[in-house]
C-alpha cells in the first residue's frame, strides 16, 4: 500500500471516502497513465478532471495552437494563450490544478506513422478529436495495440460516447464501419457546437476513464450513450461485437493506414 502524505489525503479526500473508490482506488488513479488525444472542446474538461483526480501520468496530443474561436468551448485555454500550442496551454492549467501529476505533451498531429508509439506507454486512451479520419485511426490503433479507450463525438447540441475494450467489446468500426463520404456529415467547424455540450461529453469521458482505472461501476462497453441537449434527453443503445468487423473481426486489420478526411460544408442559405 502506498504511503499517502497529509496533503494527498486532504486533496483526494472526496474520492477516498467513496465506498467504491477508497484509498485503494485512489492509489490506482495515482499509478495510472492516460493519454488524451485532442486538447480542444472535449480534451479540455477531460484534462482538467483527470489532473484534479490525481492521475499520475497524463499525455496530451494536439498539433494546433490556441485560436480565439476556440475559447467559446475549450475551457482549459484563456485569452492570453492565443497563438501558443494547445498542449502547452493545457499542461500549464493542469499543473496549476495539481502539481503532483506528470504531464507529457505531444505537439503533433496523430497519424498512422506515430500513433502506435505514442499510445504504447498508456493504460487508457481518450479520443477527444473532432474529425472522422482521426477517430477511425484511433480505433484501429487501439484495437491493434489492445488498448482500452473512450470514444466521444459532438455536433451542434448533441453528443455520443462509448468505451471500447478490444479484448471483449464492440469497437467503433463494429458500429460505424468507415468514415462517411464528403457532404454527408458536417463538422463542428462548419455546423457549430454549443460550448457546454463539449463540457458535458468530456466530463462523461473523464468519468469513464476513472471508472476503468478504479474498477468502480461498469464502463460503456457495448453501449452507445447519446444525448440531445435542447430537450436534455439521454439514450443508451446496446451494441454487440461484429465477428466480421473489418477492424476487430477474425480477419481484421494487421497494419495501420491514414484515412482521408472528408469535409462537409454547411451553407447558411435560406433557400437550401
């Protein structure tokens, strides 16, 4: 059993008094390594909550710099961060919340060439990205590397999440198979996103990571959780692993390839 300092006992006291977490669960959190891919609308609350929880080692991947248009939803960044790498801005805020955690930054875009090396040291991966090409690549890499991960997606007033364990649950490709063609599904940058929706889903993904680490509750395995914020309705859809899945099935993938990102532009034309 780890020897907790008085400062740690006070900092994590609300976890420690939880029956399903306790001192053993907090020790698991401190020993855990979690990778967040994306330091934007989803990655912001994920990073803040995991740092606050005391996850011992947190990696954060993003190749972008902070832009003024990010600040409506990417709450880990501030106005004076505009122009600096998102991963550095995020790391600064995470360490302000909890200087006891280790934060590894990767100022790069995820690709088939680097993703396996980046995810290798981590126990759990969180997809906080905003495009289908990267989401499918993350799924493929986690299946190949047998890494459990949390999927998240948001658009306008809606969000969805599922947790994948390649050893036992349906993967992202079991459900959605392949990225949609151009012109079918818009992105947040073209269709918009209510800022608080990103916070809602990112918080769910952070909770999924902590559930996985501590063993408290049941992660969203074989379950797609979706919500619509305008009516504040939530729905859970039961899923099953597809034995013929092109990624995790019996004849699934053996190597990674990048996907082409198809962009759908939404025109604000009253006649369209």
